[in-house]
């Protein structure tokens, strides 16, 4: 398997998700939260997070597709949310914020639907590659400038189901 090294073990990931879930529960205490996940990468993170949050949560998903080839940020919504988010506290749950272009697009799109509030939670944050500023409210891990897989993140649709986060080297295929 083209795994170069493990960045965060399954135990570290699970422990950190619990810590961040506690932060989120404290911040939104007494309210209901709508978790909005981006298919497919954030599914594993969102479900683990949702289980560890101890306030009432609803979940909904959207999917994006890219139309600019390898140009980052050229995305559109391919599958929209099932329900409106008007007057709801929304937490956009991302697998990774890299250049920030996808997250910014989603933030602007969702903000236009009049939620009561909107915040961002990401499993991984790679600030070193940021092109546009994104207000990340909750994050589990900052990572170096290497391609990673696991915990929902794929390479050619594989490795999403790994419980750990690993740096990948396709040459080791
Ligand atoms: P952006 O550059 O717009 O912040 O991130 C766009 C998308 O690129 C992410 O949601 C994720 O799907 C993908 N991506 C960015 N970095 C990585 C990485 O290291 N590994 C994997 N598997 N996907 C990544």
C-alpha cells in the first residue's frame, strides 16, 4: 500500500474528535445544531463528530463537483441539501481546508440562505497552502504540505475507510 507514514493514529484521531466535539457542544449549549457535510470526504468525520456532540444535532449533506480540471476552487453544487437552513445554526463540516477555495464557495453559498449562524469545522487544516482566508472555527489537526489519505480522504476513491491519517506516496503503489 502506498502509505509513507502515519501522521495521526486512529487513537489520536478519535481522542481529538472528542475534544473538538466538546468545544462545539459548549459553544452551542442550549441550541440545536445542523451539521452540513460535504460528500464524500467528510462523511466519516461527520458521523464520529455527531456521535460525540452532546447537544441535539441534525445532519444534511451536499456534494460538489469540479468543472475546472485541476484548477482549484472551480466547483459547483452537484447535490444540494435536502432541507432549508434558514434560521438554523449551521456547522459546515469539512475533511480538509487546503487552498480554502472550496470552503469559501460553500460558505458564501450557505450564508446566502439566511442561516441564524454559520461556522466551519474541519478535520484537517493545511494553512501553508491557503490562497483565500477562511474563518475556521474548529479544527482537529494542522498538517504539513503533503498529500494525505484516511478518515474519509481518498486517493482515486480508495483509502477513505482507514481509521488513521497517513501521508501517501503513489510511487509505492
Ligand atoms: P481546497 O483546496 O478547495 O481547500 O480543497 C479542496 C478539496 O481538495 C478538499 O475538500 C479535498 O477533497 C481535496 N484535498 C485537498 N488536499 C487533499 C489531500 O491531502 N488529500 C486528499 N485526499 N484530498 C485533498
